[in-house]
């Protein structure tokens, strides 16, 4: 069973203080902490998804190609999959 992140964990406290004291409070030191703590997370979110080539094939005359997009799993399906791991 996965555990919930505690609201008192060090990373949560750092993120919260960086946001309130740095961004909203104007403390330069907390802004630096915020850049270090939030930077990788934001970078992963915005630059993480890139196109991937799955296959490359040449088609000859008479062949057809069907491209289908798969729906992402629902939250319930993701949770069920996480429980089976």
C-alpha cells in the first residue's frame, strides 16, 4: 500500500516556505531554495514529454496503415494497476 506524503516532510516544508517566503514574501534566499526545489519538478513537467518513434516501415502498393491513439488510463485504472505491482 502506498503511503501519503506527510505535510511535515522536509521537502514539503521546503517547497511551502520557498513559495510563501520567497515568491510572496520577497526573500531572495528562499527564492533560491525554491528554484532548487521546484526547478527539476517544473522542468520534468514541461520538457519531459517528447515524441517517440515507435516503428518505421516502408509500405508497398496496396498496403494500408492504421494509426490509433490509446486513451490514457483513468485514475481508477492507475490505482488498480499500482495495487497489483
